[in-house]
């Protein structure tokens, strides 16, 4: 089970990240679970042009089963390490061919940093992107393949 990250409101009512078990103020305490941070990173990565899927081979196979059951895992292929005030993220992606891989990786990195820093309010120290595969669109992906041509008779 993921360890939650705790944020404690300041006297001005602004939520600032803090360690688990940090003191409560009169305004209360906010706890953000690590799985939520992973999900935010996964959603941000999936929105980047050129990203076809998240995760490596085994994770994508399990994701295909989840997809068939209509149970999407947005944090598939995402690993987060959460400290008191900082987050480090590792993400594995499948990129679309022929999109420049470094451009996709830079876009994923920027999107994850922006999403976590904006939505969670924690500093992102690093985002490591692994391109596990490239997806080549098939010739009949649109379902209009011409079956009249054959290679042999």
C-alpha cells in the first residue's frame, strides 16, 4: 500500500507539503496519498503528443486486461518517490513512430513537473523517462485495408 504524503495548512490557509505525522493546525491537515501523485503524473504523461501508452511489456499486458474490463490504471508505468517536500518520478512510455523520442521525453518531463507542482504543490526534483518501445501504426489501422491484393496465388 502506498504511503500517504501529508500537507499541513499554514495559518494563512495555504497548503504546504509536510512530513507524515506533522502537527495539525486549527485549520486541519491534508494528506495526499502517493498513489494520487502517481495517477496525476500518469494522466499528465498520457496527454503528451507522441505517447501511445505507459509501462513496459508486462505492465501493458495487464493494462490491456484492465482496459477490457473498463478499469484503466492511470499510474501504470509510473513510479514515484515522495519525500517531505519533494517528489522524484520514473515513467516508462511507448512512443509513436516516427515522433522524435527526445521531444516526446522532454514533453512528458515538462507535463509531469507542471502537473505535480501545480496540483500537489510539491517540488519535482527529477523525472526519469524510459522509452520502452515505439508503436508503428499498421497499414490497416483504419480498417480500410485492401484485401484484393495478394502476394501469392
